[in-house]
């Protein structure tokens, strides 16, 4: 699922999420990259339903996404991220926040590749770094 560019820009601006290097007072230490090129499917732990989401910004540590459904804080999710053929599958993440914006839900997900739930964490880390590198080249 992809949202129109005007909607993505509006949500980014209203939530002050323009992809940039971390601002003063920001907890993130790594740069975030615009992520139009990433498609994502997610599944909540213990559920079989999969949901499409649009990625607003991304780095190898986490992503901000727009979803049709709210994701509860601290919910474990499994993600499949595809950036131009570079795929990271079954990435374990945890929802850190979720707010309603213009009828959609902006959810912040932190990747937990070191979790005991993560299968082959080293390979997943490598794929996330490759996706981040692809996005960095575009910026």
C-alpha cells in the first residue's frame, strides 16, 4: 500500500518527521532516510494476518511506518522489508509508539535483531545495513 506523496509530506510535516540527521534533543543517533523505495508487510506476534504499511523513514535500527490499523505499544511484530530486491525477512521489531494522524496510524518500530526471537540475526543485520546503504545513496 502506498499513500499519495501529498499525504506522506503532510504527515511527515505534522509529526515533525522530516528525514534528517538527528536534531538536538533527539534520542536517535543515526541518520534516518526517506524510504519511499521500501515495501513492508508486517505481522503481529501470535497472529496470522499480515498487513501492508508504508515506510516514512528508515535506518538499520528502526523505522517509522504508516498503517491502516493501530499497533499497541510494546507489541512484537515481524517485518518483511523489500528495497529494490534487497529483502530482510522475519525481522523482529517492537512498537515503541503509535499515533493517529489523518485517519492512519504512524507507528515507530525498533528492530530487535539481537532478540532470542530473531532467527539468524547476523544475516538480518547485514540485510538491514544493505537497505540503509541503498537509501543513503539516493539521498
